[in-house]
């Protein structure tokens, strides 16, 4: 039987790069026999990937859905770690998997998403949602309900992933990560987004910042723990072990939890110790100020992404053996690392 072929998107990015490293260094025999390819935009990067045993496939971007579908038709598994807000791209990739003429293997699409799609609107009070969600509950129906109230691109993409998979006969797994921290292990981008943006804002203001009272909370996961989760799911798929997919296959990947004010306090503490901030004490800013500074004036995005509750339990992952290796001490060290990356000391 021909080796199982896996295609990875987002290989040059923070998440995708770390997932690729995890797969390449895996000690799991089933993964070691995988044929791995990666979509690459930059021709100059292709040689490096080829030297690592990864087949580089050049493409112009996720908007070229015809090319995505043609490419996907040659694979059995896709890990989509690129843009989580493009329904057209996920549909093209899923349809491409369904086009594969090799019926000896089930086709799987593993989609990387986030938990901001569950975030509430506590400041404007358009939606108050402080409950903790388990991924054993009906997250698909909840997202459908939320999407009927207000459009959110990430949530719409999750829904499209599930529904396109059902229609095409492709098994879909959606991994919804919270705030991701830690140094990436990929070949290129090693920096996360959420926390570094807030650190840049703190440096500009001289103090760390949080919106309103900063009382709402989000969960966190280290990027290496997240990559290990993808490795575990891929292993289960390769071994034909039962994993939930489709409407029930929406997985959370959370390990730690902090309020927005607590995050600002840690940024303030280390930023001041390192000499980058004028005060260790964080300061409150308004939603409009946060939108202007961090989200291009988009108050919906600022409220959901910088001031909401998004509380999740990774029950499904724990049931299949996912165990976090990173702890609070690693989170705190990651703040120092992010300051070092910003100031070119890493």
C-alpha cells in the first residue's frame, strides 16, 4: 500500500511551523512513514523544506481555490494551519480531498481555529456568556446559533468546515485553540500574535494595558502542547482508531487560564524588570481606545479579542490521551521571551 500522504498549510507560520517540527521529530512509527508536503508561497524557502524531507508545493495564496482543490486531490490528510477565517479555502481543500480517487483510505481534514468565536460582548452587553464550555457538548449547534445573531469570520469558517465535510464525505476535526503562547519551533515565524501585540502596545504606552476592568478571562495553551495535540490526532487517524469528527469533532486545546488584567500584570511585571516599561502597574483603557490602538478601529473585534470571556475545557483531548507538559512557569518565561523577540535579543 502506498504511504499515507499529508498536506500541511501554514508551514511557514507560527502554529503550522511548530506542528511541522512536531511531525518531523515524532517518534511515532505511523507518523514516521508519512509522506509530508507543505504549501509554500516563497520559492526561496522551498529548498529548505526539501532538505528536511518535506515536499514543497508552491502556490500564490488561499484565494486561489481552484489550485487548492487540485492540489488537495492528491492527499489523504490535510492539516490546515493557515488562515482560520476563509470558508472558501477550507471548502476547496475539503472538496479536493473528496476528489481523491484512492478509496482505500478515509480522508481527513484537520482545521486549526480559535476560541474567539465563543467570546462574549461583556462591555457593550450585546452578549454576556461567562459559562465554561466543554468540547463534549454541542459546540456546533451553539456556533450556528451565535452566527445567526452576528457574523464572525472564524466561526463561519468552522461551520463551513463541518458542513462541507459532511457533504463531501470527508471527516473533519476542528481544533479550537485559545491564546497561544511560547516560542515557536518552526523554520521561520517563531512569534505568536496575541501577547506580542499587547506587549508592543505596552511599550508604546509605557505601561501594560487592559480593557475596562479586565475581569473577563481566556484560556491559554503553549504552542508545543498544541502541536503535540495535532500529533496525537494524526496518530489516531493513521491507526484507524476512533476519533470524533464532524459535528462532534470540535476539540478545545486549553491548559491555563488568566483574566485580561492578570495578563497585563504579568506583562507589566516583566516589562518593568527588563527596563522596557516605565511602571509595573497596568492601566485600564476604554473599548474605543483599544479598538483604535489594536484592531484598526473595529470595536467588535477588540471586545471579543481583548476583553471577553472565552472559557473552555479540553475533555475530548484528555480522553484520548492529550497531556499538557507546560505550566505557569513556562507561561511567565514566555513573556520574557516575547520581550526579547521584540527587542532583538533572542
